[in-house]
C-alpha cells in the first residue's frame, strides 16, 4: 500500500491505496463520489472524465498513486459553477440526455471545451467531443446544447501552441497569453532535446545490436560528434553536465567519490513514473571510458530497473576533429512498465533516445550555456514519432513498388 495526499473537490484527502488502484475506483469506492461513472475501463468512452490540476483526464486509466499532491475535481464539485449550470440547463432544454450514464463525463468535457475554444462550427464541436461516447441520444441534442452555450461566451485566449505533452487537452490554467512566439514547426526539436545550433547537422546514431543477455536487454549504439576528443571527454567526465543531455534525468548533486544519486522522470500518456536510485561511476581517463552501474525504483507505480552503461570515446578524422562515441547498455525492467522494455518498441525507443542524447551532447558542446532538457521523458511522444516514421517508410516502399 502507498500513502497519498491530494485535494478532491476542495477537501484534503489522505489515504492508503494499492499501486494498481485506478483513480475512478478510488473516487467511487473510497470517497463514495459515485458521480464518476465507469464504462469501458480502457479510456475510450469518457464516462469517467474528471479534472486533474485543471486538465480533463480519464480516471479509469489514471493510477490513484500518480495523483499524490494533485487537485482533483469530479462532477460533484461543479454544483455552483456558473458555466456548468448553463450546460445543465441547455442539456435539459435540448434533450441532450436519456439514461444519463455518459452525462457527468460529457458535461465536464463540454465545459472544458467551451473554456478552451471559441465559437466552433457544429462539425468542429462534434469532432472535439468525439472522445465521449453516448449510446442513447445520437449526439444531436448534445451538439445543440454545447453550441447554444458556446454562442453566449466570447472566444477565450488560446493556450501556448508549443507543448510536448500529448495527454489530456490543456485546461483553463494554461489559457494565459503566450509571452514567447511559438517555434515554427520546421524548427521544433524532439521531445526533451536541446535546440540544435543552426549550423549543426543532425547526428546519425547506429544501433549495432539488440539482444537479451541472461534476462537483461542489451544494446550497442555508436555516433560521431563533430568535436575533438578532448572536448567530448571533458563533457563526459563531468557527470553533472552530461546529465543535462539525458531527457528527464536529474542528479541530486555532484558525485561523492564513485557514488551518484538522482532520478529519472518518465511520462507515458496518463502514466507518470519517477525512478529514484543510486549508482556507481568509474572513469578511465587514459582509455577515455566511463562506466555506470545503477538501480532505481518508481515508488508509486512499483516498477524497478537495474542497468549498466559503458561509454567509450575514440578520435576520428585525419586531424582528430571528430569523436566516435560508443554506448554499451544492458538493463532489466520489472513491474507495470516492463511491457515497454522489450521487442521492437524497445529497439525503436533506444534508437530515438540515442539520437536525442547525441543531439543534446552536440548542442551542449557547441554552446555550454544551452538550457538543459526540460520536463519528463515523454515516452508516448516518442512512440508517436516512431509510428509516424514507420508509416512514412512503409508508404515510401509502397510507392516504390508501384512505380516499379
């Protein structure tokens, strides 16, 4: 059991929950807030929709332990909300409910839509609400009701356009004017990556092997940095600077001899994990080699990881103007996140993470003052990038076959 403390409908709540308890079950069974309905239990139908820190989310696929310190609002907390009262009245006038099972989630999603978006056309409203399913009404009354309420409200200030988070839509707390212009799509960097210098070419990473070794997953990667060996080794041997190149990684401080401690934040859709742990670091300046052995545990989700990393450098080019970086990693992942640690998904993730690490290292070597990689490692965003790349490759092969 894990003890959590959060705010639910404005009241402080502390409880002991099992790591695998979903937020919907916790709300209904422990707090008796039965207005949150459970339908598909797969995050599809939307009946379980609630607000978490101002953003709508599916409570049936959100672990209760991940809401430690969060502010949660269910349908019961909107009794005195003016916008929700308008929606309730409109739902009644336009016959937008029958059995009522989908209605709590539908109302919360509709309220969030009106607060985020301007006066949308009917096809846009239908598209925006497509994540909430209804078996009774045929949706006509629901669309009519939302359209009627939306017509009474001015267009809100749009949220910042540049966001790496692919979870719930941004809530009203993010609806403040952006103070910095959004990065043009062609210049956006990968999730968790530093901004690549305009003159720097992308770093190609080769995945040499990927195999199970005595129950552990092993991989070897190699890439070339356009910087001399001495400069790259100065970065590698400074562990605090090197950590800035790894998305989601933060150290507790400088290494204490060979010992180092820190954490790695990972986000996979509604699942968030923080692996905290410690490791042992060895450096060999003459061989230009770094070795790290460590272990970490996600206290809330129950996943654990142990691993070993070897990093070796060698000069490249006639004048030694470049450096070959070779990574040798083996790890064992257990717990709920272990499903992402093997097979093709792990292979593609490993390649993308290697590319991000290489790009970040290159950016930091170009500009030592470059900002560190911000936010948690978004595995869902990486998976979507991988899916897009695979689809593009498949389409390219298909067009080539047809041309032939």
